[in-house]
C-alpha cells in the first residue's frame, strides 16, 4: 500500500461565486422581522412614519453590510468544503474571513480538518505496515467472513494450499473451531489432519475480530514426520538388519575359530561378509533417503525442469548394466515436452529405480520401453500433465501383489529380491516422491507378459 498523496486546495477567491445569493438570503432573514415590527408600529401610531422610515433604512443598511460579509464568509467556507469533498486527500488552506466569529469558526474547522488528515495519514501508514507484516508471515493466514468464505489470504496461504484450500476450510474440526470462536469471541486452537493429496498434520488457530475471523495455520507435518521417522527407522532397520548382522557375527566367530587356518574358507566367508555389508549399506542409504523425502513430502517442489534431459542422463548412466544383462531400452521421449514443477534429484531417483527394477526383474536379454508424452492420450489421467511409463517384458506380477508393491519392505519374491540386491524400499521411495510432486503412480501387469509402471506429473503445481 502506497502513502496517501496530499494536494493543496487553492485559496478561495475574495468574493466566491455564491456570495450574492447567500448574502441576499441572510439580508432577507435579518430584515424580515424588524420590517414587520416597524409596519405594525406605524399602523397603530406607536411611531411616526418619518422616523420609522429613517430607522428602517438604517437597519436595512446595517443588515445589508452584515449580510454581505456573512454571505461572503459562508460562501468561502462552503467553497472550501466542496473542494475537500471533490478531493478528500487534499490539505486545506485556512480561508480569509471578515466576520470575527466566522473567522474563529473557520480557523477551528481548518485545524480540525488538518488534524484529521494527519490522523488519516498515520492510520494509512500503520495499516500499510500491518498489511505488509501479515502478507510476509511465513505461516498461512486466512480472513473469513461470517459465511466462512475467504475475503483475503496471504502469499504463504496461497503457496501452501492453492487448490487444496477448499478441503482445508471444509474440515469438520476447523468448522467447529470457527463456531466456537464466534460464540465465545476468544481464540480457539484445533489440530487438523489432511489426507489428500499428501498427509498433513496442521494446527489451526481461529481468532475472531468482530464479524470476520482470522485463521492461522501452522504446519506440524515436518515435526511429526520426524517423530514417526525415528520410530519407523528403529522398527524397520532393526528387523531388516537383523539377518545380515547375524550372518556377519556368525562368520566372524567362524573365522576366529574353526576357519582360522583355512584360507579357502576365509576367502569364501569374506566374500559373503562383503555382500552382507553392502546389503546393509544399501538398506541404510535407502532408509535415510526415504526419511528425507517423507519430511518434505507436504511441500511441493517450486523449481521448473524439463524431463527429457533428466531421462536421457538416466539412460546413459545405465549403459554398463544394460550391456552386462543384454537388455535393450527403446526410448520414446520427445524433446518438446513442457516444463513441470519438479525436483531433479528426486525424479532422477524415481525413474532410475523404475528402470533398474525393469532390468533386474524383466527378461534377461529382453526389451524395456521408456515413453514420455502428454497425458491427454490416456483417459485414466487428467489431461494437464505428462506421462512417463517404463514397461518390461518380464514374467509379470500377480494381481494380488500389485496394491502392496509400494509398501516398505514388501517383496513379491523375497529370495530373488535379495539375490539381485533389492532392499524392498525402492517403490516406497517412488511413491513418496510422486506424492510430493502431486502426481500419480499406476501399475499394470499381466503374468507372463510384463509390467508397466506409469507416472503422471502435473505441468503446473496443484
């Protein structure tokens, strides 16, 4: 909000345009009653006509002079007020008035107007500062009318919720808090849980201010995700690390005891120990990666990126693995795809995991198809987005396993998964990254014919 621009009102003319009509009205008002009295005195003989005419003439002259001066001063004040009505932000000049009482009244009026202008300027400045402060609050802030309709929101509210604002305002706990706050005219705080498009833990404080109410939202998702992450990390890691740790401990005891003097057994055991240690290293890396993603899952990415270069780098990095397995990748990714809001590192992790899975679990020496294109060609997805699909020609996945594939540590074939170095966390990471990007993951598979993973990503953030 900018500062109010104050302009100067021109000094009224010496004889304003409406002076004569005003003066005539004053003269008639002053002379009417004395004239009537003089006429009555003459008619009833209380005063001789000659003296009555002379007295009446003197009074009329005085009334004309006083009426002219009063009319001029009143017209000057009226002219000043009209100018102020035409330009409310103007700074008035005190008019030059002839009648002493009117001059005092005019001076007081000019002083009051000047003081009111100063108060308005200070209030405008204070309001602008308050508005700027509210606009720059890091937490989302909404102002709602009595019907619960948004009349204003700050930039943080728009960035944090966007199209999800309607779901927030319909939340039963928030509606209850609004009703309680308006009833008690005191702030009310409630905890809210939003499940779509990603889970969020929020604290909402409703502050009633007359008829409108302000709603301040504090996002507690990160703090509560960290708490959950710690508990999940301990539970999952202890379970998954127990087997390789037990193997390492057993082999170490064997190397210290029966195999202490057996070089052949030592070489074989050390190889197995190295594999188990690498497995634990991969597992811990994936757990930490998944935890980092979950912490920021509620915050959609803001950077814009082009997918074709990202996919090209991923395919180029897989060439040694492809050469070893004899697998071929058919790439159909047009270069003119629009930019999407995305995190380049996380999307690289997503499509690297999907392509790596297709190589590991697909047919050896088979073919993988990588496709990207506009979503309008697939009616299962919203048209305003991009589809990226990874299809293999492997053995496929039974229908009952598909809904659980993105769960942590869920494996269709545990033995094969561990044999190829899988941790059971790859598709969980894929799911959470896609959730953060406000996208969708669809898995199609036919046993004996292969599996297709399709990712939909919005062109614009939701």
